[in-house]
C-alpha cells in the first residue's frame, strides 16, 4: 500500500486494485473505504491493476477518531481533474 495523503494523524493508503483505507498508526485502527472500482469507470485509469495510481492527493474532512461523520476526498490527476468523495454515515 502507498500513502496518498494524511489528515488528523490518519494516513490515507491506496493498495492493489483500488483498495483505499484510513490507518492511524498511533492507535492501530484502520477504516476501509469503498474500492475505487465502485466508482464510474470513465473517471479511473483503464486497467484494473492501475486503479488508484493516478490519485494525486487525499484528505478527510474531520478526525475519524472523534467524529465518525466524516468525508474522504480523493483528487485524481490526468487530462481532466476529478474529485471522488465518500462520506461515512
């Protein structure tokens, strides 16, 4: 997994085939986010092995430790700029 961002002490990690998770190394907790393969295909790179390779930056809106009602935002680079969001409910 590679780190694509951090917020509030949480690392935002991207793994194989679009697996995204938040990980807090201080408390050892992780929160899985939906796979990038669940987003519309036209905003992702063509091959499933390359999903997530074009994510330029990622942030969360608030500290998931204190507030489980947070949003995760991923910014995708390429010809067009895309912003993928996910909100915990």
